[in-house]
């Protein structure tokens, strides 16, 4: 493959922050802009936006009726007290009967209000985030924009093989054994393969903590509220492994437990930014994924990943986003792997994200690009669901921005190392990893 020249560096055009994204007041005040923005995703939003506004009007009307009923009951209660003091027990008892009727009406109105609120929330959960204005429109990954590439594609010896053949040749990953134990998509790493896997995890965590991220060890199972908080539900219903008995989900990414660390949290402005990293196995059903493009490590049901997560002030989130991208670039440079960066189009951007950049490394043996990282800014979308706020300099509570990225996902990085570093005498280990593996060749 010919090396593409770098024609421009990665520079984000930072536009004014979008506040209170997809909360009802924002939708009501920016209806046409929301509909137009969601059209970039090929999401026809007119009907559901109208439903949201109608449901909110019903909520407000029911709330007014409930408040009026409560106010009337309170006024009558006050009258009853005054009548008893005046010795007018008979009149007071008549009014007490009216209070009973109002209390029953109040109960019914409260149930109606709860139902309208729940209906409104369910509608909001169905609407994806509005893409950042610089995100291009598009239908699929074919419409993503390559904005940067770097690194030399190695020239391999005659007879170079893809990683699934190398894994068998050097007995470092056993796909058939994993299939026997669990099923397709659950490989068993062996010997130097297992040690290389462990080395990559430690190396990624060290790079992240050196960059200021605090390491967390996170649960691998999360509750439904956590999945709704980060936007996996209802969008990814059916794509996650679910234990119905305890109503818990195996995590598809450390983003879910890591970001939910901050659910229902009120931070002080001087506590921002908050940055954490964590290693977890990840579990994805990946239903319907078949064919040569998912062979070996290319598509798994269980895989390891190291994640970085940030909670940022809205004024700083796109600067932090750029910094996260530079951080991932630094790791790939150190591993000396050829990679490129794509700005995802609206149709390929994840449900809760306002903007996503994907990193792909070039697999010389497969002659194709493999996605190894996504870095996303969710702006206030997740924070609104999570009720993640900070107290600003004016003393008011404001929604924070959340961001996350893979730094990095292991399977395709490992595949890229095996394929791009293969030689006739074995697989050379990247210099940066030798202190972690304790060996410099797999042979």
C-alpha cells in the first residue's frame, strides 16, 4: 500500500459550547436546530421532537393542576383549624370531608404526573445526541473523513502471514480451545501471547497514569441505571450480555462503570477536570458478525481494553478532547505502528456522542485498516442523564462535559504488532514493550 502524505495536522475548530443538550428547554428553544443536527445522523427527529414538546406541556399542565389541588387543600386545612378554634366544629367537619376528596384527587394527579414524567423521559432516551456542528453528514463509515496519518508501513518478507496463522505457528493464541470452552470470539492466550497481553495492559496503564489519569479498578457488571446513564440503553439493548435474574449487564466498555462513578455527583468548579483510567475485560454479543473481516482477533465477544475518561468544564472540553487525541497518538508513535485518524460522519457517530475520532492501525499482513480506538466528546448528553453537575463561579449548578477514549483496545493492537513486526526469525517485540514482556522475540 502506498503511504499517504500528511496534508494537514489534527486541529479542532472549537465552536461555542452547546449547553443543556437534549434537555426539554433546549429542545423547545432550538427545535429546528435540533432537527437539522440530528438529520446528519439520518435520524428523522420531527415527530419525536413534537412528541417531547407535547409531553412536556402535558407534564406542566398536570403539575399546575396538582399544585392548585394542594393549594386548595392547604387553604381549607387552615380554615378548619380556625373553625375549630372558634367552636364551629360542625362546619369544620363538613370541610374535612372536602379535604378527603381533595386528598384523593391529589393522589390521582400525582400518579398522572409521575406517568407523564416517565413518558417524557422514555421519549428523551430515544433521541441521540446532536452532533457537533463540524461533524460531516453521512450514512456510514464510507463517509468518514481521514484527517491524519502517520508511520511507515513495514515491508514484510515473502510468506508473511495474518495474525491468526502466526498465533497457531507460535502457539500463543488458541482460538479453537476458546471455542470449546465458551464459543467463537473467546480466545485463549498462552505463554508469550498471554505475557504480551499482560505487558500491553501494564504499558497502557502506565502511559495513562504518567499523563495524569488516576487508575481505577472497576466492576465488570453494572445495573440498568448505569447503562441508561452513559447511553448504552436503550440504544444497545440486545447487544450486551444481560443477567435477567439480578438485572445486571456485563460491561461493553469501561466507559460505563467509569463514567457512572460520577452519577448524581455535584463537583466544585475547582475540582475540574477529573481524569481516570481503568483496565477491564469487555463483553459484546456482536450479533450477526461473520466473515473473513472478523477472523482471529478482529472481532471478539470478550476482549481487554484500557480506557481514559474525563469530566470537564464545558469551556475546556474540546481542548481536553484534542489532548486525549494527542495522548493516543503518542502511544502509537512509541509502538511505531502506522495509523490514521478519522473524523466520523453523523451516520457513524455513536448514539450519545457529539463528536468521535477513530484511530485505525494498518495491518500489513491483512492489507487493511483495523480500528483500535475511539475518542469521543459527549458534551452534556451523558451528564444530563447522570445528573453530573458542578457548581460554577456564580454559585449555580451546571452540567459538566464527559469524554472518553480507548488507550487502547488490545485485540487489534496485538494483531497489528504480530503482523507488522513479524520477521523470518520470529515476531520482534516493540522496544517500548520489552521492559514489560522480559523478552524481545516470539519464536
